[in-house]
């Protein structure tokens, strides 16, 4: 169920492969034991054109979308775990961040539910 969408500067995928970055985020999320095994989805979107504080500094930002029901502490632990792993992988990238958003159970739908 959880979806992690990685936005990053295009240069990031020159430092590490897209597969390595995706796997790092996947493994970090899985290590929290908040999700069923095999349920995590991770995608990456490198950007050629962007403006970060009127610079072209590299960046990584992850939009984490998870089903509602986790505590604020669980979501904080998830955020910190992912950012810490990326910080170790990219020690010279100045901007590494994440935000977690809850899916509302009442309005979520996928093709198996209809």
C-alpha cells in the first residue's frame, strides 16, 4: 500500500543508479515493520529543470503516501529512517527531505475493490 515517490535533481542518478536509490528507500521503509512484506511501492522522478533557493543545488525529496492509522511517532520514525539512509548514501547532497501523507481509508480505492 505505501507509495514513496522520490523527486530528485537529475545529477542524483549520476551519483547512484535509480535502482540503488529505489532499493535504499524500499529497504529503509521495510525495516520499520510498519508495512506488509512486498507491499511497498517506490518510484523515482529525476528533474532536469528546477530551482532550489535560486540555485541548482542537488536535492532529494520523497513524498510518502501511507494508509491512515499509524501514529505520529511511527510516521516520524519512518521519515527519519529514510532520510538517515539517504544521508549516508549521499553525504554531500545539501537537501534531503521527506513528508508523509495519510490515505483516507474511506475514500481509497483500487481495481480489486470495485
